[in-house]
């Protein structure tokens, strides 16, 4: 069976061990999770949406995965200040990822958004972020922690449980919800851990954690990728 | 709310749409650009920002209320029609009960179950009660000489400025707004900076229920600017305030310096709770004493903060109170299983901790608590705190702490109990536990307090007035008597 094409916007990366100069990369565990799910993972170049028709570029794909990455420029969600901890901001990356989120939802392409990807969808729909969760004690970096998933949500269906132990790496989190988004999972400290869009006509789930980190050994996490690829196949 | 899990409430809290604008003249108003952050005391995080009103925004709100009173339909409606709209407000409060309870719990830290069961019930009942009362009032016609007719009528007093605190944001707003509206007044409501969100929602509900534009305006801002502007405003006819005695004095000065507006104050307290050896049930007396001081994190003007116990039963009663303090579940206000939430702000927590440190330095004995807890959450949580060996001269026994801090004092005879009870500048409330009918009446008469509870505490309903004597304030909220604050008596004498 032909593997459904899953577009994964590449991350601009200043260094990569195999290359002499700056790279466009995606995390190996992420790509492998899509592959295990039966998808054909395709990194796509973040082009300037002012000059290229991103919707047209997405037409050939069966699904989209918005991966993790650096922080979104705070002005994108209306902030006039910028917290000192905000890192790795790239205007072109932001512009492209935001456009991919909007176009994928509009085009009814199945979409899984991870970590920064969740934040991208939230901002794309008019939401905002807490620029910093308050330092090493409060942020979710190098953290394996439990989340509670709301029964009946797509996230709960995909993961197959209402509690999950998940791997996180982020220092920002959702503040104001974007239009139409609902919370599908939450951490003990109240951090929004998953978002859904009830009005979306295609499969869409956004998680603040990194399911790819544990997907090779935790089938509930692999199920998120499996569900993306299954939805991509039937779309 | 009891069958909803903590996690589900955390999620619903994240999905709340929180208001971010003034409610003036029936519309949302963004204000002049200045804003302040509303911080959730449960985790110290910013919930949202609301406008920080300057004089111009207060002017706008007062002008809207003035127009609505001078030329709008509200004061001229048949009382039954005003009543219907108040009843509709009660219905909408009921419909949006969960949203309002979550908002209150988030903005000021009280347990969600208290917000839902107690705060919202009070607000709903208040609007319903005054809605039902609106067309059941009568005026007077005294018996005068046969060739004369005297009419003594109550007329709406005009524009009411209502300035309310954060401890019961909707209850206390409702206690001002509902009778003022029933009387035919129009209102500018300024909630505390610590609890502006539920009040803004109330403003929106008023308009949704059919209040004409300008009848209920809500402006958010601080006391020194927005509160002062309302207090000094020449177009505000009545100022109704609940809050600290210090700020109450400001409002009296503002009135003196402006238009001599009527100022009604519901201020602080240091309420005594007297337990006599013949109390019908000492366990119940102790449990109620503990409940009373720890309910709402002790942030209550009527909190029974001085437990006066007869020396013969002091150990027994104190032990029972401390036991209860130790059992009390302190934690995230959004957890339906907890009994005490977070103090309203870090600043307030620090003030309460200052009182506790002062009490220790004065030589009172700390029996329980006294420390901040759950610090890792970023929230302002405090252990239920009990001191005994408190001397009547100590600051611990005299100053309002407005936190979960109980002072136990002992006495040897009834006269001493009454003397101790009244040895305060406040006179808001008092409790008394006795089986003797005669003692109950004699001591109740001797207590200088607006409310005396016998063999109970913090009980009552809308039929009875609430307010203080001495420096606890003037005028009464609740009951038919609240209307006295929002009406002026007019005598019409007709020679026939």
C-alpha cells in the first residue's frame, strides 16, 4: 500500500552534526514515529508565504505534522514585550508555520501539532502564550509528567486513556485560547496539554508534549501518529 | 460542582472567556489604555488584564448613570417592571452559575464549591428577593388634621456609586446593586482590583437581562484613582462601600469635600464569639468557631476572630478548635475536595503573615499553623492558624487580620465576657453560646454589634438587615432596610 504523504515543515537549524553549514532539520524520533505509523514523512522547506502559495504546496499531501521548535515571536500574539528567556525566534519560520496551520485546517488536511506546533495553532487562531512559565522549578523541561485527558475527545480516543505519562520540553504555554479551540488535556499545574477544534472537519489534535520521545515503547503515544496516518489515508 | 473532577474544572477554567473591558452605558468600553493584571492567587499567574480607570472613564460611567436616571426609563418604570428585570438577572446568574463561580475562584482564591454553593446562591437569592419586593412596598400617609393631607413618600436617591471588595465579589456587589436598582436608582459599580472579572460579568448580565443602557455600569480600577473619583464625583448622589475602615474614612472625606453625598459604610470587624460553660453543645460551638474563622480563608468582615471562652472549658474548646484546624484541607481552590483556598494575593498573604509574626512577638502562644504552605504552586496559601494566651491589649486581639487567624481569650465571669467582647472599636457581629434564655437575651442586649448570633454563627437570610455599629460602619445591607440607603424621604403637605 502506498504510504500517505505527511508534510513536516523543516526547522531552520544553525548547526547539524553531519553538515558543514546551517541545516533544515526534523527530529529523527519524530520522522521515525510517522514511518512506524505507515506514513511517508516529508520535510518541506519553510518558504516565505508572502511569495509562495502555501495552500497550493500542501495539495499533494495527505496529512500535516507541525513539529516542535523554538519560540514564536511574541508580537505574533499581540505582546508588546519580550521575556528574556524567549529563544530561537525566526520570523520566516513563524510565518511559514502559522500559514501551514491555517491552510491545513482550511483544506481539511488531517493535522497533528506537537509542542511549538500546538502553540502555532493557538496563535494562528488568535490565541496567546505565556512567554515564560517561571523558571526551572515551574517550566516543563526534561520532564516526564502525568496529564489528564478529557474523556470523549479525539486525544483521548487516539491515546486510548484518560491519564498518560508524557515527555515535555517547553518553557512557554497557552495563555488565551484561540478562537474555537477547546482544551483536551491538562497537567497538574493547569498547563494546557492538548487542544482540539470541535468545528474542524478533519482530524486535528494538538499536544504540548512530545509523543515521539516515548512512541517507540509506549503504544498510546505511537497511537497519535497512527491516527494521523490513518486519517491521512482515508482523507 | 461536587461530581466534577478537579482536572475537569482546571480544563473548564482554561476555557473561560474572561472579560477585559469596562461595562459602561450598556456596552463594553476599552478605556483609556492603562490596564492592570488580574493575578490568580492559586498560582500567582496573570489571568488577564482589565482597564485601569482614570477620572475620564469614571466620568463616562457616571454620566451614563446620570443620563439613565435623569431622563432614562428606569426610575419611571412601574416597580413591577423593574422587578421583572431583576428576576431575569437572577435567572441569568443561575444560567451562568458555573462560569461565575469559576471566575470568582480564579480571581480571588476561594474554594470552587464555596463560590458555587454559597457565593452564587447569595447573589441569585439577592436579585430574586429584591425583584420580588419591588412592587410590594407602600408609602405613608400620617393621620393629620382633617383639612390637610400628608404624604411621606420614598423616592429613588439618584446615581449610586457602589465600591465593593474582593472577599465576596458577587454577594457584596449584589447586596448594593439589587436594592439600589429595585428602588429605581442607577449604579456605577467599582469592584476591587483583586476581583474585577465577576463584576464585569454581572454588568453584562444586567444588560442581557434588559436593564436600559447606563443603569448598571461597571468600571475597573484602583481605590486611590477610580474609587476616589467616584467618591468625589458631584453627580454621584449615594456612595455605598464595603471594605476597610481606613478606606471608609476616605469616602466620608470625599463626600465632605464634594457634594455631601450620602455615604453608607460596611467596614471591618473583630468579632467576638463567646462560649459559656452552659452552651448546648460545646463540640458544635468549637466546630462552628473553627468553621467561622477559616471559612473563606478568614477573609470575612464578620469572621469570629476572637474566641472568648470561659476559663473552665477553655482547654476543651481550644483543643477541639485546633483539631479542626489540623484536619482542614488547604489547597487549589479549583479542587472540589478542599476546604480552604488561597489568600486573595501575595500582598495580602504577607500582611497576614506580618500579623502572625506580631502575635508571636507579643507573646501569644501559637497552637497551630502560622506558615505559608504549598509555595511550589506559586499560590498564596496559609495554614489555619490558632493562637491562645492572647491578652486583650495585644494587637492580635484588637486589629482586624482578615485571614485564617484565630485568637483565643479567656474570661471568668459574664461581665468580663461582655466587657472583653465590647472592648473593640468595631461593632459588626458577635456570637454567643448558652442554654440559658435569660443570659442569651441579656448578653445580646449588652453586645454592641449589628448582628448577634446565638448558638450559631453567620446564619441568616435576606429578610434581616446586615451592617455594623461603631467603626464597623453605618446603614444596612439586605432586607427592606437596605432600601433606606437608596431612597430619600419626601414629605408632601397639602392644605385641603
